[in-house]
């Protein structure tokens, strides 16, 4: 174990979190990520879940995956940020790239209706049709992010680690505006 | 007060507001315009050019005259239409475009000078002397002819943006819009109903008895049903202002403009609505009939006069007259009469037109009187004229369907003889269906049916079956219109109130051969004001048609662009301002650099440490000189994370890279790095970087910071589209790794202190080697022995979250070795001293040959740009990269200066090149530069002049090798 101390994408020693009305926002610094691409003619590896198709996100035991392109997925390992995922997943016919530090993950929890309303302010997806199990890459405040609907009451936004501050600001601002009484 | 009975205002809630500092009272439900009329204020503004007194002429968003400034301080907003400003307690409004008071505007002198301000006057006058235009004429014209004023302060309001998706967007919540939304929502479709008003109903609210029951009851019933339909979203105070590609519509929701205390609410929200189909139920705008002096306050559209009476319970005067060429004008007379307003006369040129209870004159209005408001009208009938006292005149010349949005995709409106109006033509936004008055349906009954049927048809297209709802009985009267486009006369008759365009101006345009509609528009400015000619365009075209003797159809019409009504730039920005105007990317060492007091610089979206000042250093140069010397004598550390990093894997990764780089990469050995140059298709140099082979089927490619995104996109295009047969996979890892440059003679010693048992000796890890390893007790890392500074140097990469800790560790444990952080300024100096090309040299006009890398373009393989790099013009290029040094060491070297032979004329013909980069070199002891010079190789040692005409600078430079430091390259290999 290295003696160096990591910091979170937002710069803190501990992940940031906010409770804004009915919504809770949390920086997930522990999420391990690795991209997986199948080489020519290679079958999908046995990971304990069926790798989802376009627009999909699927959850297995200890990992999840979402589609990022033809024959390509991003694999998520909750609490797996400290693992050497590229080495663990390496196998014949697979191109695996460590991505844990490439992204910052923000998890948002709240009532389904609140999440739908929030989505409408965040990204250009049809919020009502972006149900649990959906994932997409889309524009967000002039950046590219992954948005995942993990459950009716859970939403995740994954974006460039370097832009964590901008993403967090935009999420918090949208949540705060939503909570202003009409 | 001129309040009438009835109306849809809440008389139990009185609201206090001010206009030009004077306090008035209104009621909830009022607009600023209705409340002012209720307070007997008819004079609301001054006209654009002639500063004529003007009052409100409309009751909706088409209003051209009653433009006011709302709110104060930095919140002040000019050019707000009083007709759509919802009244709230404490609202403060001011008139605009005046010098002095609204009642006594000094610039009204313009009206006396009107013969000089006719159509196209600014194209004909102020031509001489030329220099006067910018300093004198233009400012004077802008001062005299203008609208509201800007505060020149940042907008303190917050704005928001959002995205909506639906099956059907219904634009407009009047009779047709309501039945369209109801029909579609009952069928289960996802529907959005947007209306610019704060209350649904459109013209139903303005009429006395449009339905077989009170219209408000019917609307309330529908609204109650709407509230229970989760698939329908009703957006009040929301203007759909533009149609864009692929079913996208722009809409602005006024969230808190109507609130006295908005609190934390945003002011407005910009919505991007993506819809499968849309119904344009935006109604119609009444047109007036130009006649002599028809612009006095009190002269207004007849339908507006009726709306003020029925909806807002107000009449602009106690005694009014109507001038109409259709039955709608009589409806106004009847409604006002029923509310106790005296009807002086209805002037109707149609034979046998009459109404019960008021005097009807078959004639024309031919003049008006009243200094700041209408007091009398001149009526001419059967060759005789009489003056009739009245405080207001309602004018009705027919109705123009609001088809603006239907022509946003260059859909050209077509003339409909039966309707005597332009209707939406072909070529408009795909999937947009006009309904109701927008489609020319003039009665309420027709509008109700039309909306429902339009929705049914739109949903049928989507495979959704919709049933027509039961509709109330509604008025179904025809207009019986007899065209009357203007009343001939010698005095000025206004066509476009907002831009002060008269019938005379159109005649002048005709005489000066500005007859095509587009010329007419630009010569006279007809329809070019903030209202886009909603009340004037068709009338102006008809006048031109009359003059040319052509039909209106063959005269044609101009078309419309977004926005339908003015949209604030702030809301178009979506609310992102200041530091949040665009994404801000921070490097992994940002926190640490901040704590060291680094000065940061924006590099694209990145914030990079520019330099690290220390106590006692008073200029940035002192800091940078120190950092440069510390690196060249000890060891310097710089965060270079921002360079693009792309992971390239697959069985054909080498072949792929061979095709995108001009030099060979397939032959690169595992564990080694090679400098690479990419060319554009046209053979010019595009981007450079390094290519490291980490495994047999894995490379890591770096790009310049500026091109990180574009090169990745290019490589993906090559992979997916050009060579899909290659087995190669790409993914960006720019953010994943914190990468530090460790450069200087002590670099190896310093790194030896952090690597875990890794042999850094020259033999084991030579120049251009790379490896996976661990550092600091097991942290996985990548090490590249590459140099941008000309020193013994490495780049070490660790997972981004450890970047901050790693630089802190290196600086701490390297104190005895002189470990010094440096920023982008020093990075630039080091690379210029070494003669490395960067963005300044790779500006899209340079070839590999100019960079001294002509032979890197391999002839043993094909690659993008290779063939075209060998074309005649590029091969003949003689400019090459050279170093430049002032003969007098105290002289500056300025990037951008052009190079000339001593004594030669300094013009384009004798230009020999230019300086691309320059800096002060503490190593050389003077300023130095890099530049492209004709036959630079042959001019080494010679003198040349750098001309900087912007600052009248001439500096004599010596042409030298671009490698000011260690030209043999020994240091990097030590």
C-alpha cells in the first residue's frame, strides 16, 4: 500500500456530499472504473452479468456495466477505486483500460419525480423515458458526461475528473433551484 | 379612472406601481398597459425616429409603440412591451427614447425635420466627410433615434436552461391550442402546451360571448382536466420563439418577471423542446389601416380596444370611434357600447354596413387632432369631411395569421385571396401544423374544431388514435372584409409605428426602384424593429403592390427568423457566467500549486500553474528566470497532465498508428517511446507528441494540450470510418493519469528516491525508454524518459488522485537536489531554448520540412497527409525553423515580427519569414526567438532585421541554430 495519500476529485480528503431538500448529492470517490472493448472476433467475457446494449446499464454482483459504443462498455466496481482493475480484467481478446481516475462520479438520490425534474435541467434526454437501467453519454454544460439511472430514486453523473468542480457546481445549483418553493 | 364593469381583473387586490416616477393603482390581472389606460394614461412613449408621441396600439406581444424600461439599477431592462408586462405591486416603469419629459421631448424637433429623414436617408446623407461617420454622425443618430438604454452593468439576475421532450408541442393556448392539447392529451400522448400569456385562453378572454357559456368557465373546466393529466405539461408565461432542426423548438419561460420579490428564483428559463410534431396555434394579429396622422395616442387596433374592455375592463376613452373594413370592428363597437362606452361613430367604407345603437358612416378617416393624444378625427364621406370628437379610435383592417414560426426554415408564406392574408406555405419546419387563426380560421367555432383536428392528424402520423372532444357552440361569424390597405392623402400615414415608416416612405422606395420586398424592407426599415413588423409588414407589402400594380402574391413577402419576440441575451446564455461560463478543468496538482502561491493561466479549459513566485521576486521574469536556471542546474518539476493521452490497443494498433503518424510506429520496440508527427490530409503538420509502446498490443499516444480532443476525435474517425477492418481500440486517458515532468541534471537522483526498486541507470532505462512500475511503496505508475527541455528528463504518471501527493513528495525529498516546481512560462522558455516546436510553430501553415523533420515523413509506408506533403508547392517551401538572437543583447525579440534582409524594403514582396516564439533566455543571457526564415539553413550566422511595425520596432538579429541549449543532445542521453 502506497504511503501517498490520495485526494478526491473535488480536492478534499473526504468525498463531498450535500443534502438539498429532497435530494442528496454525493461524490463517490470509491468507484472503480475500467473500460472494456472486445477485440476483433472476441466473445464477451464472463463477468457475472449480461453486458447491456445501447443505452443500457446493468448491475451484477459487485460490479455494473454500461454500454459506451459498439463492443465497448464501462465497468463499474463500487468501492473498487483502489484495485488494479486493468490487471484484474486483462484477458485474451480484451482491451481493458483503467479509468478510475479518468472520471468523477456523483450519485444523486431522491424521489423519482424529483429526479425526473432534475434531469430536465441537467441533460438533453427524455427524462420520462430514461428509466432505471438507462445510461447515456451526453452534453452537460459544454462537457461530455455519462448519465446513469440506477434505480427510480438513484441517478449518477460521471464526468471528467479534472472538471469535477464545474460538474458539482452545476449539480448543486440545479438542485438548489429545484428546491426553491414555487 | 376609465374602468368598466366586468373583466378578468381581481378588483380585491390593488397593486401600486409607478410610471415615470408617478404612482398609480392597478389590479391583479392587469398588464402595465391596461393599468395605465385605466389611469387615463394614453401617452406611453416616443417614436423611434421622429419622437412623435405614441400610445399603446395592441394588447399583446405584437405591440410596436408602448415600449418601456422596467426595473432599476443593474436590473433595468429596456424595450419591454407594456402590453405583456404583468403588473405587480411595486413595479417601476419608465418611458424611453426621449430628452426631457415624455410630454415635452426636446428631440421632437426631429418631427419638424422629417423631410430630411425619409426612407434611406442614412444611405444618402452623412457620406462626407468620410471620417465624420464614426465620430460624429453615427453617435448623433444613435442618440436621436433609438430605443431604451442599457445599464452597461452585468446582469445580476440568474437564468436557467432545460430540456423537454414530447410527442406534440402546442404553441399557443387560445381556442385552437386548448382543443389541440385536450385532444392529444386525452389520447395519452406526451403533450406540452406553451402560451406566452399568464392566463390560458387567448382571444377567448378578449371576447364578450365567444361560446355558448362563459368562456372562463369552459377554460377553467379544461384547466381542471389538464391538471389531472400527467402526460400534459402546461407552460404559461412561456414563449416559443423559434423552430430549429430536427423538431427542436426554443422557448423562454418567464419564471419570476411577474413577481415583486423573486427571492432565489431564476428570472427566466431557456427550454429546448424536442418534439415529434408541433401545432402552431399562435393566433392572428390585427392589422391597421394607415391614414393621415394615424399614430396619435388613442388610435389603436379595434380588437385590442375590445380586449381591454372585455378582459381588463378598461376603455382608453369615454367616447370612442371605430374605423373598420370588416364586421369585426362592429363587434368592438357593440361590446364597448354594452359596457357603457359612448360610440361616436363607426366609419366603415363598405356599402350598407351598419350596427344597432351607434352611428355608422360609410367613409374613411382622413385625419386626426390632439397634441399628446387623440381628441378629434376627420371623417370623409361622399366628398364631404367632418370632425368628430373622440378620445380613442379603434382601427380594423383585417387579421394576419401569426405564421412567423412556420417560416423559420425558410418556409415562404403564400397569399390567400379568400382570406386576404398570408398563410403558412410549404418548406416550413417539418411536422409543424398551423391551426386556428394561424391557419386562417377566423371564427371561434372554426378555431375550436381546427385545433382538435390538427391534433388528431398529428397523432395519427405517430400511430396514436385520438378522438375529437365535444366542443361548445361558438360564434361563427365571417369577417366580410373588403380590402382597404391605406387611405390616400397628402399627410404622413404610418405603416410601421415602431420604425416610423410611412406610406410616403414606401412610395419613395418605389420611386427609387427599391421595389422587391427585400429591398423595400432594407431601404425603409419596414418590419425591422423589435416587433419584426407584426402589425405592419403585410400592409406595407400591399401598399407596394398597389403602387406597382401587381398582386400581393406576386409582390411576395419577406420571411421571418427567430426569435418570434425579443429574447434576452442572458437567457440565451443559459445562466452560465463568470467562472462558470465554461468548464474549468483543474490539474491533479492544482491544490498543491495553489498552496504554493502559484499564478494560474487559462489554457483552453484548463487552469495551469503559470509560475511559482517566491518572496522577494517582484516581477514574473525574476520567477521564471529562477525556475529555468533551477531546472538546468538542479531539477525542475512541472505538471504536464493536460497533454492528451490516448490508450491504443489491439492486434493492429501498430498498423493503425503507422497510418496516422507520418513516421513509423509499428517498428517501435516494447518499452520504448518515439516522437511522432501527424499530418493533416493536405500534408501540413497538425500535431506532435510521443508514442510509447507499453506492450505488444498496447501503445499510449500523447497529443498537445490544445489538440487533445480533436486528435482523439480524428483517431476515432479513422478507426470507425476509414479502417474498420483494423483490430484497434481507443480510449482517452488524459484525466486518468497525473503526469509530471521531472527535468534537469538531478532528475534521475530525485526519481531514484521514489521508485520501488526500479533501475534508472542509463543502461537499463535509456533515453526514450518507458515502463510500468510502482513508486512510493506500491503505487502503480508509468515512467517515460523523454525531454522537452533538453535536459535529462522523465515524465512520471500516477493515478490522478495521487498527483497532488506525488509532487509534494518530490519537492520535499528533492530539496537538497534543488527540486523546484515550474509552470507554463518556464516550460515555454525551456522548449524555446531547446528549439522544440509547439503550438506557435504548428499553426496549420507549417510543413514537416519547415520544422526540419522532412525526412520523418516515411516513404516506406503510406500515412495520412504523406502524399500531399510531397506535392510541388510544399516541397518548394524554403522556409525553415531557425533560432534568432539579437546582435545587441539588450534588444528585445518580439513574436509575430516579420523578417527582412538588412536594408531591404519592408513589404510583402521582400518578407523572408516571421518569428513564431520568443522569450528571455537566462541560459543565453538575452532575448531569443524561433522563427521560419527563407533558406534559413543557408543564413546561419548572418544578420537579419525583425520588423514590428505595430510598435515601430526594428531589431537586428543573428540567425543561429534553433538549439540554444546542448545542440548535440548529450544531456538528454546522460
